[in-house]
C-alpha cells in the first residue's frame, strides 16, 4: 500500500498534489494535542469563540476565489458552483454568529425546585468524516456550530480533496484559533477506529455512502460514541397533473444536474402524472440542449466532468442495467472519459433493481402514475429517505402527502436544498441525526439537567 495520497484534476488528469499519510505514532500525538486543545477551548466563553469564528469568516471571504478554484481543480465542480459553495458557507457562519447565543442559552423549566434548567455543554472532540462532492460546505456546516458549542473538530476528508482539507485547516490557523482546535487528519480508513476509540473523541459525524455509514455506526456503537449520519439519497420529484410544468421542469433539471449530478439531495426519481409526462420530458430535453458543458474553470460552464473515473463506470453500469430491464432512453446516455452527458430515461419501474440504488451522476429516471393514491407507495418504495419534492397546485393533496412521505425533508413546489436555518438529515437508510438549525447545533452537546433546591428544611 502506498504511503501517499494524490490529488488529481479529473478534467485534465494532472496530479495536483501528493500527501503523506499519517502513521499511528503521529496520529497518537495529534489526538493528545486535540484533547489538550479541547480543555482550553471549552473554557472559552461563547463571546470569545464567536470572535474567532468571525475572524475565520474574514479569512474565508479574503480567499474566496483561490479556495473556489481549488475545489474546482480537485473534484471538477464548475467554478460558478464552487464560488456559490464558498458564499453559502459565509451565510451559514453569519447565521450562527447571530443565533448561537439564543440556541445555547440555558432553558428554564418550572418545577417544585428553586431552579430547574437545561444547559448545553461541549462533550470533547468530534470526528468529521467528510465527502468530496461539497468539500468546503460539508465541513463548514458541521464545524462552525460544533466549535461555537465548545467542541474541537477532527477532520478526515475524502482522499481526492485533501488539498481542500489542508486549506481549511490553514484558514482556521490564520484566523488565530488555538492550535489543534481544528485538525485535519490525513489517514487511511483503517485508522478511523483508532480515532473513534480515543477517550477524548466523544462523537463522530459522517456524510457518505450507505456502506460507510454502516461501518461508522458499528464503530461508534462498539465504543459508545454519539454519531450522526447523512447518507445516500434517491429523492423523488413528483409532478402532478395540476403542477406548473414549466417551473417543475426548470427546478427538476437544475436539481438533477447540479454538481454534474453528484448531489445526495438531487431529484433522481421523477414521478410524473401520465397527463403531463410528455410535456415534462420535452421541457427537460430542451433545457439539456442549452446546457453549457466544458472546462469547469470557465465562468460560463454549467456542467463538467464527474469527480472520478470509477464513479462514471458505476453510473454507466446502472444505466445499462435499467435499459436491459426495459427502460427507454429519452436522450443522452453517452460518456467520454470522465464526462457523462445529461441523460433522461423513461418507463422506469420500481421493481427494476437500479431503481433501488442511488444514481450519483446526471441521470434522471421517469416513472409515470395515474392516480394520486399511488403516490405514497411510489415515493417511499426505496430504502433511502433523504428528501422529496412535490409539485402541485392542489393544497389538499400536498398536505395529505407530507405526513406520509418517509423522508427527512419535504419541499412543496421547490427543490430540496439545505438551509442553515433549518435542520437537515434523513430517514430510513439515509441516516439519522441532524445538521444545521438549532437541532444540528445541539447534536453534540451534553444536554445537562440541573436542579437547585435552596430550601434545607
């Protein structure tokens, strides 16, 4: 096994950087440093922590272009999307700087005691195992609320975006954060258990595949550590007979093709009423024909390469299997190296095996329905439960579907998208726990109950 990770530009094939893997001796040392950092950081007041986070926000803004270009070079995201990713991180930081005091304030409870309240204390180090598809956003949306709470962060980033992990660590350093409050560990998967098992590490969060989620959940359970999992998605995008088909097609196409289709909350299963399916297909195809595909560093590029060749191989396998089982290609279906063109497939049935899998690339599947009574079963007939989008002007139908949809997020006449103000996470095999909002900030808090009896009689 090589002692080196390499960062490779998926568009050009250029090796960008090489990173030496941390050995066990170095890891032990850095884990002890993180433990010491927690003891220091936990004693800081919230106002002190907010000052450092504010300085980090300034660093992020100052290096916006450089960081966005690094994201694009390492994983192929169009530069316009990389810039938007950096900007969205800034919005999240502003939200928590404004609302952390209220979220973390002691909550008084009326009881027979002189005082009864709940306080929210930090628990220690939290290991964040983060993915490559949003290499900045996924890290920041977890790290900022966790750091404000008083925990320290130990990041294990995806091997193909280690440059981003190192850059983020440098931004925290440049913002003046105490040493090891945020630490990027360049380690093999085999050393993850060693980190989780360390006494100073009291939680682990992972955004990744179902398989990775099962492995991390097993390790967290073995060592009795709190975990949060945000796993794969196969989000339904329902277009009813009363929908604004033009608006639904525009948002559905954007959702499916964002980040070259490599998004867990993308619209993947288009469930369309038979009366509007032809119009919907035509509008999606027209949008695909206007899509600018090319060099991700060009400002006008909307879609580019997928992040790795093996991802394209898997997508091609799934598409071939769908077609072999009777689905019909509407448009697309071709690849050149790491490029996979926008693709739409009709006639997809729930019993087709790939329907039960996550399509992590620019392939949309259309399934038709005739009666609204079919919708709950069609929406829920997958193992995943991350998000769902329903397009309808029938308010009664929308309200009746919301409690029946087995996902962590439901959007009516809008695409599913994360928002710092709202908790985000999945159900079923899409994971458990939440990030963002009040709920996300408190996932790794010790919710400590306190009662005070002033009377001694």
